[in-house]
C-alpha cells in the first residue's frame, strides 16, 4: 500500500469575503486541515492531503468537510457541507492513484461544495449553521459557588468595583474584615439557600422577616458571617469559630488564581454580573439554559425532581430551553463535561478523592438533553482541531465528592474543594479554543452559578421577573417573585476581538447567555428576563482580531497538601450508612441518573416502573453510590457504542442535535 499526496485548492464562489476551513480525513493517514481568508472569486490553498492506494488500501476512505464563514455579499452566514447519509458534515469521496502529486481545485458556494478529483467530481449540499455574525463559536463554562469579591477584590485590577479592607461584618461583638488570602478550602459549606442569602444580604436574623411577594427588605450585605457561623453542614456540623471570618476572605488573585487573573487582565472582567436569583445552585443553572427556573426558588427535593425525571421527559420551561430555540433556528450545539471515562475529574489535583456523582452534569436534568449527549473534555482540544460545526458549546466541571458533600476531587471550585482543579480546567478550555482554527471568531464566557455564601459588597439590584407564570410545573416554595438579582459572581469574557484589560460595568445575569445567543443567531427571547437582559457582544469592539493573545496560560504550580484530605475508609463507611438527603446536589445527581437509566432503557411503562421502584429502594448513600457506579457504567458503554457504530469514517464529534440538510 503506497502513501500519496495531493495539493488541494478551494475557490470561493460564495459572492462575499469568506473564511474557508477545509478538512480532509483518511482513515489511515489521519486529518489535514487548512484555513484561509478568501475574497469573492479567489482561489486559496493549498491543503496538502495524504492518502493511500493499492491492494492493501481496501477499507480506507477519504472524507471531506468544509466550513465557510461568509462575512458579506448576498448571503452572509456560517455554512457547512451536509455530509453523506452515514456521517453528518463529512462527505466520502475517495482519492486514487491518479490524484497522486496532482493539484486539485475544489469550489464552494453557499449551496454547494464541489469536490473535483483527477478521475471525477462530486457535489455535496451546503447548509447554513448560523446567520451572519462576527462570532461563529460561543463557549460557556459555568463554575461553582464564588462571589465576585472573593475572587477579584484583592486582584489589584484597576477600575473594578470591589470590597475594601475596611468592609466588615459583625457577629457576637467581633468585627470580621475583608482581607487578602482566602483559604484554599473551607471546613464546612457556607449556606446559600434562599433564606441563607436573605440573611447574608439583609443582616443577622432578617430571614425571619421574609414574607412572600416582592423583595422589600433593606439590603446592607451585613449577615454573611452571622449566617456562616450558624449554617450546619449535615456531615461536619457547624464551622469552628476560627473559620467564621473565612467568608470575608478574598483570594490573592495573581498568585492564588493565576489562570483566572490572566484571563481577566488579558481580556475583559465583568464586575456587575449577578446570579439570577438570591442563592442556590439548581435554579441559577436553570437560568443559563432558559432565562427562568420555572418558579423554582429553592433547590428541589428528590420527590420534586422525580416528578419531571421519572417519566423520562426532564425539566421543562414554559417557553422551552435555549436548546429548543437553537434547534428551531437550525443552530447545532454541543455539551462537554469533566469526566475521565471512569467518573473522575481530568483536572483535579486529587481526582482519587472525587466520586462518580461529580461526573453527572446538571444540564442533563433538562428535557431533550441526555447524559450520553455530554462529551468528555478529554477530546475537546482534538475535536476543535477538526470540523466543528457547533456554534454553541456548554461546558460543566466535575463536582467532586458529592456523596459525602466534601466536594473534594473536583474541578468546580466549590468552596469545600480547593481551587486548583478549576484553574487547570479553565486553562485547558481556554488553550483548546485559543489554539483551534476557530479562535479568531470565538467567544468564551466564564462565570459561576452563584456566590456560595461568600461575601460581596454590592447590593443586588432589582430584576425583571421572567413572566412565565404558567410553567409545566411550578416549584416556587418561598414566594419569591424573581424581582431581585442574586449576589455578584465572577465573570470574564474572552475573545481576540476584546481589548486587553477591559473592565466592564454592564449589568448582567445568567440570562445574558441566552440573550447573547439570541442576538447572535436572530432568535426570539424566551422570557421577559432575557428580553430585558444585556448581551456581551459590545465587548467585541476591535475591528480585527488581536495577535497578542497568549497561547498558553500560567497554570498554578502544584501545592503540596493543597487539596482537602480524602476520607478514610472508616469515614466513607460511616458516610455510606447515612440516609440520602431529601434535597441538594446528591439528590439531584441521583435523580439525573434515574432519568439517564430511563433514557437508556426502552422507556416502556413497565421498564419505567421498575426503574422507579429500584430507585425508591435506595435509602443510604452507600446504596446510592452503588447505583451511580452501575448507571454510569451503562452511560460509558452507550457512549462507546455510539463511537463504535461508526463502522468507518472520521473520528468527529457527536452532537445531540444535527440539523437536516
């Protein structure tokens, strides 16, 4: 079997100025790619492609994919070839010995991709991925439970609105001041449910004054220490008095968080990005996916989650999720999570102390999203080196040891875990995007779901309620009317079109993510909240992409004993004997696994009933862990089967949504 090469050029017949990405994959010689700027009618290249011929080449095939970002002319937009019957976006047309050392010229329009070889030609239809926009790829990474001040008040970044060392909270006659040098992890989990956040914002004991309706209590951000001192962790108890002031401490960002600091100073830091409602993880994460939480103002109980999970349909919004909107608009999307294939984190400095529960993405609770759809970040950088026709990508971290609520061994930066897993995750995501062929038209948004009970000096402003007052199921338990934003969270906006060192004072919340997608891809708002939200596109103010963006970030050096010590075998045994909590992250992850098992089954009433009965027999954390290991084993097998089902052809990303040609 002989190896050959050919030089491939592409003529731009789109009628506009365009960026052309051409990919060739031979099942023996791998992938070759090229990227060029082309004026109307201009021929660009070459792409030197490698292929094999001869008797021994039986079973080897050549696949082609082209992406075209047309910037002007009669039909601007982002386009991809439709592929063949077997593989979306990849078209099989084989080279042979007559093509060896030949110069081949292909052509592309907004409707056709013409492949012209020495022995013949083929045409493949083009389809639009997205309407005209300066950005072709949006990536969003949402981390966990930190306030803006905790991460940035002591960063030294000029121009940000931040806490000062004179800011303090008083508790039991002691003043606890804002100070530099936050601990790498906290001994207990600060409260961040709705009533905890009311006390943190309004003062000690003020949660007792909360009454359903509009948020009318005065806010002075004085109750963070008082709340932490009395927030009882279900396994570790109350925080020791020596730790009460930890919630006022702020990281020395340049040294403790060098990746986050470098992104903030190389691109844009947003100092008015608020969580979408006061406190709590699940409702805030629902806002990034649908500009609403369907009235949910408290982390759901297992019984509530099962109301939407067990039938197999998942959490639903009155007006649908952003993924429903993207599907209607014909815009593909993709999900990634931090999972090494065995349920542990790829980026934690102590992954062995994590648990399989931490690899269950929260987004899989949504209707229309299955856990098999979530791809491992292990392949993220490689995927971005080939044809990647997904204008939107949402990324989740690993949540660590959820079984015991220590959150060790994750990459979410939960306050009870150290920050290094998240720092390494941030660096890996940025570097994969930065070094991809799509960098010049990419946008990366990094934010955090909620403040995690950690101090912030800014009072949340009034917010526009979503207005979806007739959701499929209303989970409102506290009578909150969603007329107030939550506490500020860190956010950075990354793109070569963002000026270096920008400080943005624009008001955002998590609804700004769907708002950005809606304004980019010409979609209607989902709720009144995102209709009123600000997008981040004004930050892309440079006329040309910067050429000085770092290709590699200053990741933190390993710190001995930085990580929370793992639980001993005796401690794990004790944990496994404790009951499964009625609500919280463990209950949510467990319910998501029930949904996953239903989706992997035939979905018949008998199968669903059996799965529910099996779940209801789970009483302890040990039983829950055994169930998680079994179901995640089925998930990994399903993911492998999806790849093996591709009997031949390129190793390209799978998508939960592939538009029809």
